C-alpha cells in the first residue's frame, strides 16, 4: 500500500476518533475543561508509561524535544485557548477551529519548505468557510475582547507549530514513543488544574469511563495515528483532514445527543467535504513552488 494511502487511512481514523470528543466532552460542562484535560492526560500517562519504559525513553535532546512538544500542544496551546474563550467567548473560539489547518499548512511551508498541492489554495478556504457555516455562521459580538482574540490567535499558532514539529521527531523516535513522552509531560504540567482548580465535583462512575476513553482513544490512539501519517505524507496534506472533525462531530451530536442541524449547517458540512476532496485530489505540487 503506498505511503500516501496509509497516511490517508490513518488521518481519517484519527480525526473520526478526535470527533468523538465533541459529544463526549459535554462532561467538561460539569467538572470544568481544565480539570477534564488534567484527568484525561493523567489516565493516558498512567496507561502509556509501562510501554514507554519497556520501549526505552528517547535519549538526550530528543527526550526534551518530545516532552516539550507535548507541553506545547497539550498544555500551552490548550491554556491559551481557554484564556481566549474566557475573554472573547465561545463564538470566536468556533471561528478559530477553521484557522488551525491553515496555520499548520503555513508553518509547514515555513519550516519544512513543503510544496502546496495544486488545489490546496482553493481547498483550504472552501473548507474554512464550511466550518464557519457549520458553526452557525457566528460573528464577533461587540463585547469581543481584544485580549481574548490575541490569546486565540496565539493558540492557533501554537497548535500549528506543534502539528509541524512533530514530523521530524516522529521520524527520529517513532510515533508511539513521541505520543507517549508528550502525553506524560503534559500530564505533569496539567496537574495544577487538579490542585488549584477549586472544589472538585463528584465524578460518577460513568464519567470515569468517558475520561478514560478520552485518554486512550482521542489522545494515545489518535495522536499516534497523526504522527504515523505525517511521517508518510506532507503536514499540509494531513492538516486538511482536521476539517473532518467538525463534520463528524456534528453528525455524532445529531445521532447521539439529538442536536438539530439547520440547512445552513448541512451546507457548511458539504463545503468542508468538498474542500477535503479537492485537497486530496489535487496531489500535484503547484507550479512555481519549490521544495
């Protein structure tokens, strides 16, 4: 099977699993997003630690780089996103989802000198507009705080850099060790959410099952699949698949939670799929771009 096909299958699976966080993370409303993230990565870290010890920790600079990538992606970017939401509201946070794949492609072009496929300049805007429509075509309110916008933009940049920097590290130490070390580092840095996050609410047994799922599925499995994919394909190509998440998440919310979808949102989902299709089909580098 060609490496690009392997990458496409891995990316589809990773983003479908990531999409399940949309309905499952309704739990964040009851225990808090920061505390949920801390518990999620604590469980993931406990699960993966024996495998990492058996496989052997990366040595020297690679260990610190893998740990730093985990902190950047899971702690710093996440914290900036929460700060942005607290100042600017969830409306602008929804809009920021549309920009992460574009930021990732731009960083990949800057750091890795990746060529853009010939239809990518069309595919990304189409999918981004589709994401905006799927979110209900939100517009910033008059109370949108400039500091919140700044935090959200910084979060987008942090996610973009972490998505790209994982490629050379995955080549160096393998996707599973990279995911494992990053997860453990993130679990350590997220512990303050549990210590200083205020009164701890009572967590039901069923909630623990959801938290464990978030730690094993969307964390260990999906990120291992992501790094597996970017070892075999361009990061800009992989980033286009991130748009699958809001479509699959909306479909799961409709099926599992009974959430309605307007014709505007359905049209947005169709635009996202069109954008992804264009990006996958346009696999020849655009003329005038060099590696």
